[in-house]
C-alpha cells in the first residue's frame, strides 16, 4: 500500500475532492441495506487514536472502518500509556509495530499529526489537530452541500459565523470551499477573527447585517477550551448570544444552516434553529459516515477511478 496522508485540505486537489465525494455517494446505498457491511477493506487494519474528546468524528471513523470490514483498534488518551507519561513518538512507534494501514488521530496540539506521519509507515489521517486543520469535516460538509444543492457548488455564497480564531473547521473549510469555487465570508467580533485572514481570499465582516445574502450560514461555537485563561475574547455568553447568536429572526425563509457540533444551544444557535427542518446538522452527521468510508477507501486504494477493488 502506498503511504497517503491526509493532514490538511492542501494535500488534495479539486479532482481528488470530487472523487472522494463521488465515492461517498456510491457508499450511500450500503447505509440502507439490512446488512450494512461490504468486504472492501477486509484484512486491513485501522487505528483510531483520539487524544481529545469526540463523539461524531470518533464514532463515524470507527463505524466507517467496520462497515468496510476492516480490523479496528480504538484508543483514547484516557486508559492508554499516554497517562503514564509515554511520548507521542513512542506511542506511534508502538502502534506502527502492529503494521496498521491507517492511523486516524486527533490531538490538541497543532502539528501533532504531521509529527505522527513522519514516525510511521502507516497512512495518517488528521481528525483534528489543535486549531490547525480538520480536513475530513470539510469533506463531509462539501458532501452535505452537494447532496442538498447538486453537484456543482460553484459560486455558492457561504458565511462562517462565530469563533474563527480558534476553529480548525474554519481553516479547513475556507480552503475546501474556495477550492470548489464557493465565495466565503467570515463574520464575528474582531477579537475572534484572526488578523490578516483577508489574505486567504475571504471577506471579513463584523456584524450580521448581510446574513440574508448568503446561501448557507455555517455557525461555529465558541472554542472556550482553546482560549488562554483570563483572555477576554467576549464579555459574557449572554451578550455574545444576543449580538452573535443565530435565531430564526436573523434568517430568511429556506436559508440553510450548518454546524460541525457540538452545539451550545442558546449561545451561538437557538434551539428553534437547531431543530428546524432547514438546518443541515443531522445531514452533516449522516454524511460523515459515508464520507469517512470514502476517505478510508481512497487512502488505501488511491485517487483513481480504476484503483483498487469494487466498493460494493
């Protein structure tokens, strides 16, 4: 197997992304069968190692591997030798001794996944590293949009609203959305917008006055766990919700809303919007499984229509 790492959206071309999305679409029927499993990756070994808490990403990667009949090893920081002081390098060398095909890793430190990729012969997939990148979230978001709006996303207008400063989802999605021809605007308080982000080709706004002009509103939560203790990025949660929270009164009829989860209801998003049929949050979760099946498959067989085994 050729080593193919997915550490950021920069590792993919537009044609790579389109092939992953096409592959994810081919996997959708499997999710509705009585027997939701195919032998595509039988005999392959996939390690899911999560140093940070996760519900959607960890469960969807684990289930994606099992749906493809791969052997899986699921590890968390809690209960592993990391708690005894083992370094990331030594942990990865230990896991590599089992000859896995893929290591999926989430880590709180920027660059951790790149370090892992240098220490192992397995392919490495970044499931989120600090506030740097979360490429598989971007891919599942693109798949959700394509399933909702059609194959071409060219010219679509999308607004990322909230804590841009600390969001790895924002960084990946800006790259991925622009790669597919979408127009991206970031909206949030000045304290939560990185300085110089305009250089990435995005528009920057500091109020919600243009919200209705966008096709999709992508809401990001306050990443309080990544904010330095004592740092005053927002005055109070109540004030943030009043000024920046997305409620029905701020959306036009039929406007789509996305959120990578977990949601802080009543802060960045009202419960009414979170539960509204026009919200794509649950579709994002469903897309996550098919998309991560496609990512695992393409990581092993390659980015070519002729590569590898049949998907079903």
